[in-house]
C-alpha cells in the first residue's frame, strides 16, 4: 500500500450504479444524472445527494416525488450528456430521445432503462441529502440482465462484469422475498 490523496478517497468507494432521476412539478419536468446515492435498508428507503444548484432539486422540492431509473451500460454517452446540461433551459427528454411512460405515483418512468423506482420524499436535509421512500418498482424484462454503469467519480466509469450468484451462502441474512 502507498499513501493516496484524501481528496480522491471517495473514488475508492463511489456508489453505483449511475442513476437517472426524473422529477416533475406542474408542467415542468426534468431528468438528471445521479451518482451519489445509497440504499438505506430493505424497507425500501434510499438517500440521494444533490442540491439547489440543480434544476431537478427545485422540481423535487416542489413536487415531492421522483423516479430513480437504472440505465443500461450502452447508454453511457447519453447518461453523461444528460448530466452536462441543465433542464432549466433544455427539454432533455426530447434532446436525448428519452421515451417515457407514466407510472403510478411520480414523474415519468424511463422505458429504456433496466428498472425504475417511484419515490416520495421523506425528508430534505440541509446538507443536500434527500431521504426517499420507494413506492413502486418497475422492471424492464428486456433489459433486466443488462450491465450497469458505475461512476468512479473522476470522469472514469466502469460497467458490470459477469454476475455470480451466492444467494445460498447468504440465505439466512436475506429478507424473505429478496
């Protein structure tokens, strides 16, 4: 081992997969790339990190709901492009040809993604962390086994490799139905 920059330490544990988050309020809607998030527990509760510098933040504050969508790895250029511009000036759904459908509770689902989770906001924290409660999950069976994108945090990305199933070794720790 050798010393590593503390400023870059987050790149060692940067979460994944990269998500696209849709938000809506009134007649406005947006989609943003989201790399800072975590699963809180099996409830399903999630936390994301964003803030008032993002147009999506304002829509999330106003609407109180969002969709967390898991894009497939072959969307990498689209995912990066979505994250590079503001939805305040651009309809990113039209610009990046993002097909949508209405879910049950929240802003639009992204139909080309692996899956989507409709969420409602439980709490906004001043630090830019938002606690979300999953309300409805959706899976695209045609994309279910697609590799996912993971951000390293410094402009580099990796995608999933081969999957390995060790459920039998973990059975006593997994909640029923997982």
